[in-house]
C-alpha cells in the first residue's frame, strides 16, 4: 500500500485493527482513501461504544462503497456525506430456469 501509485486506496472494511492501521498509513502518506461498508443498521443494534470508533474512522475517509440503500442509510447515520457514498449495482441471484432469450422477449413485449 505504501508503494502504490494509485490515487485512491480502497480499504476492505473498518472493524479489524489492520484496516485501522491502513487508514492511519493513508493519512500519514497523504493517500486518498475509501472504505467498503456492507453493514446496515438492521444487522445489530447500534451501541454508543462501537458507533464512536466507526464515526471517527468514517470521518477520515474520502469516500464510501455501500451495498444498497440500507447500507447508505447506515453510513449516513454514522456521519458519512451523501455525495461521497457510492452504491454500485449488484448482481442478482438468478434461478436456474433463467433464460436471457426469454428475458429479451419479455422486455420487447413490455415496450
């Protein structure tokens, strides 16, 4: 990470000590950083003891990758700025009977 020539370092999470060390290293060397967050407020009840360190961690990030609207809401509740949260489209689990041809015909029929 220290030798990376990238403009942005994407941290895989925030809950492990090594992720906090990565964040600190990015701050020291002046690298922009973003973090993945797949948690939601519904995962477990929010506790003051754990939400404060998360708020501090997120405060020092330049961007956030969430997985859906619930993840976005969770990030917002911890102080992330809305315009810095990116929620990419996710792949859906398709049934074994899925047929791309049938899907195309369905779309064409709907106009």
